């Protein structure tokens, strides 16, 4: 029985990795049970804000959405001539 782990946290696999499973979503937990870091990670996941790994596409998208820099401004006039729906590559008939 898993009396040493909090609710929704389970050990899976041969190596006993910890996973938080609730509402059909499973998130791997990386911290050691019983530490302050584990408690903080558990609280974040319970609040609905699962940690995002730094090397994932989701992390990249979240960083992009959070950034207020003009790294990718809206389409400029040079790349989108004409009115919406009108493209320079259309063949005139």
C-alpha cells in the first residue's frame, strides 16, 4: 500500500518513478518525497499549474506567449502585399 505518498501520487515502473494522476491527466513528479521541493511541486500540480519542462515545445510556446517583445511581429507589408485574401502570386485571367 502507498501510505508514504500523498493523494493522487503513485509509483510506476521498475524504477518507481512518481506520477501525479488526477482527472485522467498524468504528470511525472521529479522531486523526492518528504522534501520542501516535493511539497511545492505537489501544491503547483494540485492548483492546476503543472510544471513545464524547459526542453518541451509547450515550454517554448508559453515563453513566446508570455514575451512582450517584437521578436515575431504581425505580418508586415513586404510579406503580405494587397488586401486580405489578395496575393501577389495569383495569376490574372
